[in-house]
C-alpha cells in the first residue's frame, strides 16, 4: 500500500438536518478494534466539516477502514483506506477548508486531513483538498504548525471540527502500537481499524448502551436478558446496572475472543456499565480456518 500523504478534508456548505427530530448528530462513537472513541462535533464553528464527516459516517464509508497513519506524540489518522484491500477508497468531491474557524489543533481535537500541496494553481497548498480522512491530535504543540496562518509555510491550516470527549486513552493506546508514517502500513503491520460508527444527537449519561456485533457464526446472550443475537443487537439500561455477556459458537465454529470495548478470550465477560456505552465485537471462526 502506498504511503499516504497528510490529508485535510472539509465538507461543502449546507444545512444539517440529520436526525428524524431535526437535531444534528453531535455525538459520534467510533468503535475501533482497540475500543470506542467518542467525539463531539462542533456544527456551529465547523458546519461544513461536521456535515461532511456525518455524511460519510451515515453512508457506512468509515466501517472497516484503517487507522493508517499513527505518529506517537503527533496524530492518529484514518478514514480513507479499506481494511480488506489496503487501498484508498473512492471519495466524494473535496470540501472547503474551515481552518479559520477559531478552533485549534490541540490534544484531543479531531481535524480534517488534506493534501499538503496541489497541482491546482489556484490552490497550491492543497487547502481545499479534504475528503473523507481525519486525524486526532495527540499533542497541544500541534497548534503551532497546523493552525490557520500560524506561519507563512502553512497559512491554510488544518480544520478542527470537534473533540474527543471519551476514549482518549484508546487513542493513546493506538499511538503506542505502531508508527505507520515512518514504517508504511503493510500486511505485517498491527491492524487498527474502525469496526462500526454510531451517531446520536446527544449523550444520555443516565443510560448505558451496549451494542454487540457478531462476526462469523455464533450468538451472544446477556444476563439479565435483553441481548440475544446472531449478528447485531443493542441493550439500553440504567447506568451502573449489572450486565454479563456470554458468547457461544455455532457448530463447526469456535469463539476467538472479543474486540472493541470488550477485550479478551473468555467467552463470558462482565460489563462495567458505570463507564457508559460499550461497543463490542464477538469473533467466531470456522474450525480449521486460518486467521491473520
């Protein structure tokens, strides 16, 4: 897979009316293979970038995409490369750069990735080349060279459109696994990807939502009852209530562990719902099949 350039993506100006109630999706839960990263978008200061991000998320574009560029102490970047093929996915048209919106590239913020230069004589710095890719800032020092007009070498800047409100420890954990910028992603790299994306208008701190995805053939049930699924299911309950999940493989399959917010190889696990939402994937593999 070719080494990707550093991208900044920004969306086209439009009204955002994404939910049935008319309220915009402000909360985005990215379920990665390492755990969930919960984002709060800033539609007020970054309406173009926020809508662009939501549009890609709603279409299912981000599902099974790689976190393909990780630099410890700098950024974790994803949203553009297909996990199955390692190739860059086809995107919509680029969007307008919103880097002058007053939001700064400090630790925990999410910004659009874009090209650092362009063959377009009207946009030689690639300011308006953002499409689907994004990055999460890992250090406050990033603002000194990623913000709008910080210096004459990069006056265009990189557009911040939200921030991490839960799961920054997950992002830090990802940053400790590998450095894909200096060592380009390949088949032997640590595979870090986005499994699912969940959207909501706001967080409800009184409820804990547990979402289960099943890969392969098997089922997951919960105690107390509420989850009984063979593909995907959700259970909402009062935050802090007890919840136990049990994974059982179908005939000819075996259970190969949990990923996402549930980690480990024990078929039965207890969920600490005091910590809020959990997005988990149960893996079932065919007996005799080889896995990477």
